[in-house]
C-alpha cells in the first residue's frame, strides 16, 4: 500500500514539474510581449516627450506594473539620487535585481542590458535605433516561441508524466 502511494507521489511530482516547465514557456512569451509594449512606450517617451531620462523612468514606473514598475522606480530613484555612475550601470543593477524572476531567458536579459548600455548618452536618433533593434529581436523571439509554443508545452507536460511512469517502472 505504501509502495503505491510512493509511486503516485512520484508520478504526480514529475507531472507537476512538466507542467511547471511548460508554464515557463508561456510566461516567457507573455513577458516578451509585455517588454515589447514597454519598449514602444519608452520609444514614444523619448521621441515625443523629450524629457530627461530620469523623468522618462518616472513616467514608465507609473504606466507599468509588477516587476517592471519596480524596475523603473528603482532607476528613477538611482538617477535622482546621484549621477555617480552611468545609466547603464544603474540599468544593469536594476535588471539583475528586478527582472530575474520575470521568465526571461539569459539571452533576453542580455538584450535588455544591451539596450540600457546605450540609453541616456546617445543622441535621440541612435536611442530610437537601439530600441528598434531590441524590438526586432523581441519580434523574432516571440514569433519563434509562438510557432512552437503549443507543441513544446504539450511535449513538456507529457514528458513529465512519462518520466514519472518510467521511474515507477524502474523501481517496481
């Protein structure tokens, strides 16, 4: 009896792991779409508002939610406090602090950091091109992810369940 309960727990645990990994794929897709929305807002703020970069961060902290709200609020606070470091240093610190748990891949986070390296000190036109470059990356990644998302999510769910069954068969 205890043996069967153990087998059920193993199968349930591996199945849940498969579902969690599948949900990570969906979370990354949703996060990329939200990042695209944020970058479009950032581009509009730079293009039309022509405010100082810390004021743009303040505006975006009010327009975004969740981790991104914290991200822009932290950037605003750091840039208002002092300009000891460049904006890219504050940007990278905020990415490491606020965006790690958003479901982005390491490559996505590197692109976000790369974007921050060129904000605030380039001219307006170069900042726009930099944002456009990042938007192109997001479009490519989200399209690739969307094309295979349902198939991959189903695969990870089934793989989790099958791994549990396989482990039970081995120990049986």
